[in-house]
């Protein structure tokens, strides 16, 4: 099964193409903006390096958020467009699940039955977190829903004695996290999504996915209403 994975949700643009267990090609660029202009040329280039035609794609795997508003929209829109144009399915994974998949892939967390918490910092003091528990399978199960927290809540979340480890990512992360004795920095890319989509047995391919936002948009809609008469 040919899987095209790509991600633009954070500060990079990455693409990977795989055939079941085999990685065929991948590319990655660190970038804070301009994902929309980069993504499709990178997909075409990576597909060419993998020697795979676009109509051979069976499914795509993308991160649906949380992340930057523009970055998340780029990946989700591209995945839905490909699904519509090519008739392929699409699988969505949250940013926090992607970090978990990378930690398991790199064997940062291995102990079955242990709990760990993932923290993601995405600019403007936005911190998202979610707790997981390792299982007997290769991937972990979520213990709660992803949520946005305040920095004042960090201490309590880092205290539980049964907490195996803390995974974190992002440029603006509190010293409480980075100084935690069981803290591990994790950074995923499109290759991680190939690993996740291959191992997550409960993954359900869809024909369309939706973005995940855990905070309201910064933009405000004006109160003034417009009509054709206003534009004349």
C-alpha cells in the first residue's frame, strides 16, 4: 500500500512516501511560514524520487492539529483535495499523537502500563497537553482529550508519582518541563506518520478530515454587514 505522508502544522514542511514497511523517499525543510507555497512542489519532488505516480497513492496521512492555524489548514486542505482528485483515503493524526508515535518509534517510552504526558508549545504562550498510557501493542492509548492549559497549571500536571516521563516539543516551553528529571524532547516528521499509520490498527481511513483547533482564532469578524448595495 502506497502512503503519502506530509505535515505543515508546526515550524517545518515535511513529506514522506512509503510502501507498507518500506520508506521510498522523504524530504524536509525547516520553515516558519510559506508552507502553502512549499508543500505541493515538495510532494511532486518526493514522489518523483520514490518513482511513484500520483494515481498510485492509496492513502495519505497528515497531522490535523493543534498547531499553527495556517499550517494546519494547509495540510488538511491538501489531503482533502488529493482524496477528492485521486479517490484515495486520508488518515488524520493529532500533533500530540504524532509526538507519542515518534517517542515510541525511538523507544523513549517502552514500559507497558506506564503513564506519560505530552506537552506542545506553539508560540504566544499556547501550551497543549494530553496524557497517554503505554500498552502491549506498539502504540499508546489516550487517557484524556487534548487540551490547552495555562503555565500556572504545569506544576500540578508534572507531580503524579506514576508519571513515567514527560514528552515535549516547541520553541517556547517552560523550564518546569525542560528541567523535569524524566523530560524528553521529541520532534516528529512525515516519516513518523508512516510509522503511525502502519501500526495504529484502529486507524480508520476516511474520504475527508477536519482540522483540530484547541483555541479560538486571533482574527475578529467585524460587526458591519455588507450587501451588493454597499459595494456599488
